[in-house]
């Protein structure tokens, strides 16, 4: 089973033309013979291999995911609801499938999302930003929201929320829950029906060991809360 289309729906020729335009292709005069369009192949979303395992459990799948250095998701809907790329398990059929992208994922079950290789970054380096860290710019590093130059870890909370209860709930989370938050971010729906996106996901940025080191570092810091401001 495979799906041979890109998520953008653009043809490779159209994509190549757009890229050529962005890179200044064909700007040396208006002669069509001067224009050079390089074909760029977009990776197809596909299931690359499938086996059947009727003995798979959540625990064994979790161990499999841990071994391959990924982070686990569970899902109950179709149409590619889980994240690129990795391995997915279909509960009803027992199919265990390697895939390149969510567009090819099977329905209902569990997924292991592949993460980058470990570069050895410490939790402090990730939180504080700096040379060699993906989130190095001052306005996008973790401490822009969670540190502000302080030695404590700042937990943003909703305006009017109970600070003590929010801090206790944060500290009571398991390490796995914290890793999942780092990997996939914090998104949801407000009471008035509007959407919120309070934190992006970093599953394309940091390895599983790096996320675990970050969690260990966070737990070692004093915790403070701070209300975020909603736009009027």
C-alpha cells in the first residue's frame, strides 16, 4: 500500500519552477533558452514495509519505540492523524508498518515517531540556548518563555488560573508526559471555541536522550509560574 502524492498537492515540475524563481533562476535576460529548470523529486508518502504481529501490546510497542529512539503516540482515527515518519501499529489487523509520512499511515492504533540523532546536548544547553543549539536565537530559545534570564524554570499559566494548583500539576507529570509535551507541543481549544497554540513541538529538533536530559534539568530547577497575556 502506498500513496504517491505530496502533502502540498503540487507537481514536482511546478515545485521546481517555484524553487528556481526563488533562487533567481532565469533572471539573466528574457530569453527562454537561458532559463534552466531543475526537476526536484518530492518524497512520496508511503508505507515502505509491513509485517503482522498479533501479539503486540502497548508495553511492547513502547519498548520498541524506546529502542529505536522515537517518541510514542496513540490514535483512534484515520486519514494520517499521526506524525511523520516512523512505524505504526494497527490494532485491529496487527499490521506493523514502516512509513515515510503521515499521509500513508494506517487507521487506529499506535505510532512511533522518529526523532533526530543524539548530538549530546545537555538539558541546560537546550533550555538556555547558545552556540550549536537549534533554538539559539534569543526570541525563540526555550528561556524566552521559560527563563527570562532567571535561574528558575518559568511555567506560563492561563490568566486567573490557580498558580499553586498549576505548579503542583506540572510537577506531578511523569517524565514520559513531559517528553511528549516537548516533542509535540501544547495545542487545544479554548472555552469560547477559539484555538490556542501555546507551545510548538520539537520532535524534528531534539533527540529522545536530549529531551530526557532537558526533563531532568527542569526538575532540578526551582519552579515559578507566570500568567500569559491574551490579546484583547
